[in-house]
């Protein structure tokens, strides 16, 4: 169940990354890279320094985050454990499973965060209050 996912269920994924005579091409190829069909793609950029993005969890949504330029840290929290992952290579992505609180911090000035999501946008899918997130996590404990 999604409530039981931990930060250890999140992982760095190596994307297909090919060098040719005019540069690199990195790609995500569905089931060969990630465990979900992509329903939505968005990116955040031009983030002011010292701003935190995220600050929420998801009930069912899976995401792959990629630093297409620059770097940033993602703080993952499952209610019991925390883990920090740094993304700074365009050929790596962080797979975040449902039931994980995430905060994105320490954006470099040139950072762009590309997000591939398993679901269309649905506000009811978000858990934006940390105390509510902890209640959600305890449903199966």
C-alpha cells in the first residue's frame, strides 16, 4: 500500500544518455526506465535562491524528477525516516513513490527541474499539511 512506502523505495534512475557528434541526448523510455505511464510533464525554473518548492506528499502519484540544468536537493520524508538526494546530472532522475513527503531546496541559479508524473493534476491527490501527511502514513501502522 502507498501508506507503507518509505524513503528507501525512492531511487536514482539512470536515464538513456547517448553522446553523438553534436552533443548528448538523454531520454526516458517508459517501462524500461520507470514503473509508470507518463500522464503529465511539467518543469519549474527561475527559482529564487533560498526558496523551497514541494512541501507536500501524494496519495497515489509517482514522479520522476530530473535536473535538466543546474542542481537542487530533494528532502524525502516518510514520517519516520528522512533522506536527501542531490540531482545535478541531466541523465539521472529521482523516482519518488506515493506516500513520501518531499521538499526541493538548494536550487542553483540555473536550475530547471523536469517532472514526469503518473497522473493528471488533481488537487485532491495532494497532502499539503504535514500533520495530515503523518495521519495518512499511520493508516496502516
